[in-house]
C-alpha cells in the first residue's frame, strides 16, 4: 500500500534530499530561462510559446488559489529545470464537497535517467495531494509507464475507469 511505497526508495531520496546538486521547488517565473519549456517538449508538443505567453499563463495559474502546484527539480550546478510534474486540484460537490487531485505533465530530462527522479517527482506531488486532503489522485499514461506508476501505489481500476478523450 501507499505507506509501504513511501519507504521504497533505494537509495533513499526525498523532496528535501533529491540528490547531489538537485533541488525540488515550485515553478518560478524565471524558469522560462531555465529550460522549463524545453523540458516539457520531451513530453509532448509545446509549440512556440513566448516569454510573454508563459508569464501570462503562469500568472493566470497563480491567480487560482490552491489549484495549480507545478513542482520542478532544478539542477543547481547548471541552473536548469530537469524535472517537472503538476498537481491540479479539482473542486467537487461529491464526497461532501471534496477535492480530487490530477497528476499532469510528468517529465524528467532523459539525460538524467537512473536517478529515480521520476519516482521522486511523482511521489512528491502524490504526497502533496494527500496532504491537501484529495480523496483520490488520477492520471493517464502510456502503457510503458504503467509499471512505474503501479510501483508507486497507483492502480488500474479495470472496467470502471476507462480513459476516454475527444480531441479538438
Ligand atoms: C500524458 C501526461 C499528461 C499530459 C499528456 C500530454 C502524465 C501522468 N500524463 O498523458 O499529463 O498532458 O501526456 O500528451 O504526465 P498530449 O499532448 O497527447 O495531450
């Protein structure tokens, strides 16, 4: 279960001890110049986003209190953002006006593989979701990432939570 997962990191890593020269922190406006969008482009198409557009979106997210938690890993030796994941808090009427967490845009720079940074960034926002009293946290991912998420306590609810979409 989740409690077992928490202590599974080997060697032990945590948000306060992510590894030599690494730092976990919230996204900042200055991260436009620290490779944040280039990092996201390892996940999907980012497009041609100007600094002005980035800042406008950043400010729009900030203006929604307690909703967007964009968490990054910075390599302090070169000042680059090398990992990111976003927790979005969705307010509900159900479950006694509960909140639900959505795990989005998880990416770790592919040159930083083998340092358990994917696990670290996922667990950091997962614990944050729990801390913020989310009744559940959900995500969608490619088949090849199912083992990773499964190892961190996420599970497929067969037949009851099929991921569907419509694209515009
Ligand atoms: C993955 C991501 C999702 C992201 C999407 C982008 C996770 C857990 N899931 O599904 O957050 O927005 O990829 O792909 O990180 P798209 O450009 O095809 O929508």
